[in-house]
C-alpha cells in the first residue's frame, strides 16, 4: 500500500502539489496577516488592505515557487516575466472576487480574505505549472 501511494506521488508529481501547498500556507498566512494588520491597525480600506496582503504574498510566492515548488535554477529571465503575468491575472481574480463578495454579497472581511486566498492560488498553480515554470 505504501509503495502504491509512493508510486502515485512520483508518477503524477504530487510532491510538487504538496510543496506548492506548503508555500501556499506560508504565503496565505503572510497575506492574511498583512491584510488584517493594514485593515484593523492601520485603518486602511478593506480592498486596499487585501491588495497589500496580496502584494506581500506575490513576492513570497515567486521565491517559494521558483526555488522550492518547481525547483528551478536556470535563471529568472524567462520565469519572472511569466510569473509576473500570472501574478497580474491573480490580482484581477483576487481583487475582483474580493470586491464583488464585499460589495454585492456583504461577505465579512476576514471570510472574504479567506475565500480570496483559497481560490486565487488554485488558478495560479495551474498557470504556473503549465506555462510560467514549465520546463
């Protein structure tokens, strides 16, 4: 049974998903902490607070994805611009979803942050894996 699971992880590169998840938990925590601090302690607008969290997360996400998740070493010339485009698309998903949930559905701030930091990384992983960091 253990060998079967190990073979599945190797065959489908599931360790990459696990590594991405680890980076994601770290990035999501940094995003949430930044958004929470900006909103509750600095009095910044909810959408801008979330955006600040996303910016912090983007930097940490690139470094974690490049070095840990996808284990690249060929330099940043190709991957950084592609990551930046994925990041911009991620901003649109994250901020757009956040704004709609906040203004149209009155979703509470921290629940909204949680939804944004769960759904955005799923879309970004697919774009990173199959385009930005594709070997």
